[in-house]
């Protein structure tokens, strides 16, 4: 069984592991794909406070990589990296939950802002301004800015986690693959997400697109928009919370 024909050495180790369960080849594969763990951990860690050690994220992610190597079945027609990435992310999120690194006050503020978005949009039929949000929350616009900054410091990684309205990773069958019902639910969730993104204000849509579709950093987006990196971070956070509120109203939460 040839898995990676263009890399004979890697192909040999995959064959030894898949056909003979050779532990030395398993270890070789784990080492070979370890940069994927570092990449995923770095992407997630980019939105976390400095108190969270990226090394801890990598350590957690390795468990996801090991699980992926042990469960991978090339006959499914899925690239290993595609199969492994969500399992690595899931292991990292499990590790973060155990750390319980997000202060309760920040969680509470995020819920309050999300609820304010939902209530104001239901009442006014359009996206609220920062001033309207602040008034609804009984705080000043400056305090809202500080709230968004504190929430931004605890945003977990990319859109596929940050916007999934707090959903846990999709259900996995006993062979390590997404179950049919989970795949359907995930597709419906993403269809809802794409639909609701189109209803966001233009600047929020643009920030999400530049960050998640184009892969720009917050600093690079700031240069495009002519604002500071911290301001982009606040817009990003607000757009994620806004989208979560819209998805909850659409029944996706």
C-alpha cells in the first residue's frame, strides 16, 4: 500500500506501520509529522495570553497526533494531514480546558456582549454600533473597548473553533473518523456560518475574510485598514462574538 509515493522513506514507514504495526515506524511517523503539531499549536497560541506556554499546547497536541497515526486508514481517501489536524486541535483544546486559563470575569463579559448583540439586533433589525452596545451594557464606550481587549486576549485560535459557538469537536466513530451524523451537522453549521457572515457589517466581514481566508496577520490587516493592530484585534473579537450571537439566533448554538 503506497501512501506517499514521492517520499520512499516515508512510504516505507507508513507501510511498516499500517501492515505490520511496527513501533519503530510509528515513532518515525510521529517525529516526521511533529511540525504539524507545532503549526497548529502556534496558530492557536497566537490568540492566547503570554501566560499560556505554547510548549504546553504542543505537548497536548502530540497526543492528538499519536491518536491520528494509530487510527489513520489511507483507504478512506483522505490525506493524513487533513485527518490529523482536527485531532491535534481537539487535543490542544482539551489541554486548555484542563488549564482553565480564562478568568470567569472574561467569560461573563463575552456572554454579556454576545447577548447584547442578539437583543439589540432583534430590537433594531440591524447591527448595533459600539456606542449602542456600550449603552445597552450600561458601560462607557471606553470600557467596552477594554472589555473587547480582555476578551481578545482569550480568543482561542482560528475561526473553525472560535466561531463554532462553543461546540465540542464533532462525534468520532470507533475507527476515528467523523460519524455521518456529525459530518451532516458540521456541514449544516458551516452553511449557517457562511450565511450569517454575509449579514455582518462590511468591516467585520472584511477582517474575518483577511484573517481566515487570506491568512493575514492582525498587523498586516491593520496596514490594509489603516488602523492599529490592537484595533484590528478588537474588531476581530467583536465580529466573532457578533457572528456567534447571530448563529445562536439562527438556532445553531
